[in-house]
């Protein structure tokens, strides 16, 4: 169901890996739902994986800049703070650039300005409200903990990834607002299950009173869960991502909760680019920099429904309902997942 006109061509410089290497499926799933949205709108999508190597990602941007037949749009991620260099490289092409998931840091914005200023080809940024998502996760973990005094261990990703710090901030905000509990320690990891397990093992030895562990992705959470089980500890473990492996763990009584759907950011990017391409500028509906708050907590009660809708029938998801070009209405974009999950 696409608006009339030539099909826009989009290249996604995906910072992740095309196959599983222990750090979870976030970037493959981002591309998967991006492709589903592209199919909805009749758009052409090419995905280049950088294998979590920001230097390879920079080379891919260079190669893209040399193509004689440039795409209409390039979607990039500020992974390991590489986006400024990619923006400068892609300024040599007629392609428009949309940044997703990791925003520029304040320091980077001081260097290059904001969207559509010095870099006119950088038309927008779409990120998820990571702090609010993690706030909701902690709210659920506190609910499950009941009257016990929360003693929290956190394991987030590397310091140079903006979402790592935003997720930690959301946890800190919730603990502060709750007025009870404390963070015993926040550790920085490499997003892998092995690292989550090793860090959780060390931290549980250091803090035997811990009763909550939250992790910046489901891989690290599942690794932490193994460490909890190895010690026979009574600790609630919460993850981030809502991945299939987390759904399986919830069903088995392992993870207590996860906060999911971050990977839909790729699909939302395609909605924004589709509309922009057909004359409906998202900047008129919330500005060129959009922080989208659509993530939901998945626990043992609603995991089967989430798993069915998101993973068992993703090919049937119709993203056209979010398009303002196809369904004109005033106000900001609303990427609430309800329209996708309403019909079984």
C-alpha cells in the first residue's frame, strides 16, 4: 500500500552482525522489521552490515559516497560515535541521511550543528526514549519484588554508546522517584551473554544482598541469569530488547521481565522516509529530531501474546497505518504498537 511515485531507494548502514555471535539479534531484527516496512510501502532497501566494527562502517560510508548511482536515502547509527565522520562523508552524495537509535552527543552537535543546519543532507534523527523504557522495566521489577528493599545491580553496554548511558539514567531516575532502594553498582559490558554472566558472577559475590539485576540488553540479562542460577540466589533479572530468547526464558520462569520493541525503530524510519519522499515532512510533525516512546514491558503474563504478534506473524504486519502520507492527520507521529497487535 504505497503512495504514487517512484520507489525510493534506501541503504541502511547497519552496525551489527548478519549472524548471531553472542550479542543478540537487535540489529538483525531492526533490519528485519525495516524490510517488512519497506515491503509495505514498495520501497527498495539495501542493508550493509558492519560486523560491530565502526571502522568498517566508515569504509562502507566511503564506498557509498563513491557510487555513481547514489540511493535516495541512507540510514546511519551513531555507533561508537562514528556518525559525524559518516555525515561528512555522505555530504559528497545527493542522498539524504536519517540517523536512528543512537543520537549525536551534545559535544558532537556542538561540532556539526543540528539537523538541516550546516549539514543540509542530514534531514533527521529518530531515536527511542531509552530512559523511559528502562524506567518502565524497573517499575515492573519493583512491583514483582514486593515489599523487600530493592538492592540493584546494573549491567549496561559500553560507555561510548549513548543508549547505554540513557538506559542507566532511566534506572537511576526510577530509583530516585520511587524513594526506596539503591544501586549497588553499575557495570559496563560488551553486550554479550558471556560478559553478562561473568560480570554478574563477580557482582553477586561482592553484593550477596542484591535482589534485582537489570541489563542493557537481553543477551547480558540471560548471561546474568545463568550466574544467578549458579549461585542459587533469589534475584529478579530484567532485560532489554524483548528478543525471542527472552520470550523463551520468560515462558520457562527465568527472566522476570524485559522491555521490548526497540528494534521497531528501523520500521519507523521507513515510515518517516516514505512520507518525506511523498511530500509529508516529518519535521512538520514533531521536528527533525524525534524521540519516540513506544516500548512496552513484557512479563510472564503477556509474553505469549507479544511473541505471537511480533515473531509469529511479522510478515503480516501492516505499517501503512502509521503513514501520514496515506492517512493524513495533524499532530506528531504516534508509533504506539496497538494497531499492529490489535488483530491476531
